[in-house]
C-alpha cells in the first residue's frame, strides 16, 4: 500500500491511493525497552518510543480502561473503591523502583491490570458465597491476587533468594502505606493501636460477609470513625466500610504501628529482629534493607 500497488489475483494494479494509516497499541503492551510491540516493527518498519505512566492518576485511568471488570452473568453491583485502585497502581510504581526486580525486563502495565481483575474475581466469589448485592474488593482480595504479581516480575539474584511471594507481599505493604498517608495524614489512631498493644487481635476472612466483619471492627476503638472521614459513603454501606477499615489497618501495618501475620490477622507490632548477618527485618518483609 505504501508503494501504491495492489495485487489482485497476481495482477499488479496501480492505484492512486491517498490513504493515511493509523496504528495503535494497547497500554498493556508497554515494555521497559521503550518500544511498543514487534508487530508494529514488522508491519510498518517503525518503533514507537513510549514510557510507563509517570503519574499515579494516569496509571489508574489506564488500568480502569483495560481491566476486565464489566462481566456478564454476574448479579450484583461492582464498586471498586478509589483508594484501592490507587493502592493497586502504587504496587506497580513500587515494583519499578525496587532493586530486587530486574530493570531490563521491567514491570509493565499488565501487573496492575491483572491484579485488579484478580481482586474483582475474589470479591465476586465472596459475593456469590454470601449472597451480597454489592461486590466490593478489599485489601485481602489484593493479597489473594499475589500470583498475578509474581508472574509479572523478573527478579534479580537477591530477589530470587527472598522469593517472589514475599516480595509481592512487601510491595502491597509499601503501596498501602504510600496511599494511606495521602488520605489519613494527621489522624489520631492512638486508641486503635493501643487496643492491639493490649493483646487484642483481629482477623477478617476474605469470604466473610460484610455485616459479620463490621461486628468485629466495631470492637476496635476509633477505627470505623476514622475510616469514614476521608470518603463519601455512609456507615450503613457495610461492604465499603469493611474495605475502608481493612485499608486503614494495612496502612497502620505499613507504618509498623501494628503487625500482620501470614494468615492475614492483625496484631500488636513486633520488634525488629536481626538475622545472622546482622540485617534488620520484621516477620513478613525485608524492605528495610532496601530503603
């Protein structure tokens, strides 16, 4: 077409073509090497310089556009909280700056897209089990999506020694802390933290209905009251409330004010330990060594 020749059953036909060709590529095809997919190179002999989203808001918009969240055959209304969308996107930003992850392979936009899809799927599963009308993802659903993260990261040698699963959980923690600070700067969580320090603990199952979770959350002083302040939903919207409270707990965990165990339960903060090499770490993450 570039030469103006069209082959019709082997006969060259010269046409006066006046055609402009426009090519596009999906955001999920971005790579760390600054090129968009080889088919464009093959078809038009050109490479297009590109980049990762430079701002969190842009990444969130790309993920919302590309993630498969509008699904047929599922009853109920999907409500994906904005703070959780930002947290999922921040995971990719944290991963791109993590020296344990191979910079040459990079972390593409596919990571937050697939994490979003997996988190929605886990929330759908819960809604089907509980019969709830609202499908609202929680932080626990993001943790359930860690296999979607580990498959999107190429690790350096030191990362291989730690393990992809632990790094994925560490990235979730750091992302939650970063987004949490934007919503809850200056908030007083002293009573909430003290409740855990006195020996109490809290575990919310990712298949527990919202009303059951609210009953457990009400026992934690000031948690619900503080969690409602930055957001525009009511206390009676229990599914959204549970998601917000889990986000607060994860934020406090990211600030090392409380701890989170392997089973997803929140407890009092644990003191830092040292390994045989003198490296300081906590029970679930070694991020302190890389900050």
